[in-house]
């Protein structure tokens, strides 16, 4: 659980620092246009900090780390987020400095998104293995909820 909390904490710090970086570089250069730097802090805070706080809660409920898939999820997802955010930061900085777009940056960012997707799939597979399916009654009858049978008639 400590590893998950530390990841959330690191992403919180990076999110705040990236917002400061965006504000200062645009102010320093006098840049007023659109740039990806404006959303880097949001990506770090939501896909990093907030996401791992949710994973921390899921760990408490379902012991995610007991699955060997959890380690794969953790490192692939973090790698994908790091690559994605690094390319957003690079692309945004180049935009602010007046340099042209690069196809290589877009391709590497795409790889980051693929890693994020693989990480999310691994998280859902892990959850699927740890959350028990609803069991059918042993006698084959259809189960009803007690609240359904105890409800008074509307007439």
C-alpha cells in the first residue's frame, strides 16, 4: 500500500510543479497561445495522483497487490503516464519557444497512450480476478431480494 501512496504523492508534486512551469515559461516568453503545457498538470493530478488514490482504496478493499498482475499493471501504467506526460511537456515547451511540431513526438506520445491502455486493461483483469462473481442459488431457483417481496402494494 505504501508504494501506491508514494506514487500518488509523487504525481501530486509533479502536477503542482508542472503547473508552475507552465505559468512561468509562458510569462517569461510572453506566450499567449494554446499549448499542451496547460493540461500537463491536469493529467498528472488526475491520471496520477487521483487515480492512485482510487487504486489505494481498491487495494484496501480487494488486496490488489496479492495478484501477480498488479506489479505488471503498476509499472506499465506508470511508464505510459511518464512517457505521455514527458511528450506533452516537450511538445508544449517547443510550442512556447516557437519550434515546429515533430512527428517523432506524436509517435512516442502514442506509445505512451498504448502503455496506459495496457496498464488499465491489466488493472481491470486484476479486479476481475479478485472480485467474486455473484453466485447463483444452489437449487437453481431464481433469487429474489427480500426488499422486493416485502414491499407493500401501490394500490
